């Protein structure tokens, strides 16, 4: 089944959305995922970019929160980004600092990040592509971690089965 087939099933409402997301992330490159996210974030059928980034920020770990803020900083430059949304980002950064730490990111609310992202989009429309690429890479990394965990669980199960088999063979020899 190709990527187009998976997307058509998702649009048609066949199956669970989580299963479709897993299939898409297995078949699509990070660049394709990023482009798809950017298209969704630009769509008039989804909430505004700032709202989506604020919502994602609120559901993210402090490391992920810092990552998206740093993506905005890298796209706009620290001076421009620090002035966004009434300077809220500039208030958490130390003078000369060009990266937000997870600790600093966790001091911001999703509403503040919504405002930062909305202002960033006004300053540089390409920020949508950069933030989308960040989330695509994050999703790919998480998907790889889940596959690695499932692989390890399978190895553990195979090892347990092998131990049981060796034990059964040893018991037969003793009989």
C-alpha cells in the first residue's frame, strides 16, 4: 500500500487516525511530512498557525517547547524574535543568549507562544515551513523510538521463548 492509498483511507475515515498516522510516518520522508504539516498549517480549514503552535507547545515536553522556540529564533534571528509578542521571548532570554533552554521555555504559557508564533508568521512566512519541519523531525524521531521499543520487546519475547525451550529440552534429558 502506497502513501497515496493511506492518505485516501484516512480522508475516507476508514480505520483509526492513529493507525493512519503510523502508516504515513513509516512511508513518508521527514521532508514530505514537513511539507504536509506546512500545508495543513496554511490551510483555511485548520486553525491559524499561531493557535496550532500554541496548542502543540502546551502538549509538549520542556525540551520540545525549547526546540520549537529555538526554531522560531533561528528563522527570525534573536533580535527580531525577542521583540515578538510584546517582547515576551526577550524577557526569558539573557542578554546575548540565542537559544531558549527547556527551563526558560517552560516559563511561557501556550497563549504567549500562540502570540509569538502569530507575530513570527507576520514577520516571516517561511517560519511555517521551519516549524513544520521541526515537528516532522520530532514525529519521525518519536516513531523511530516506538519501533525500537517494539523491536526490543520482540527480542525480549524471543529470548524468553528460547530460555523456556532450552529449559524444556534440559528437563527431557534429565528424565
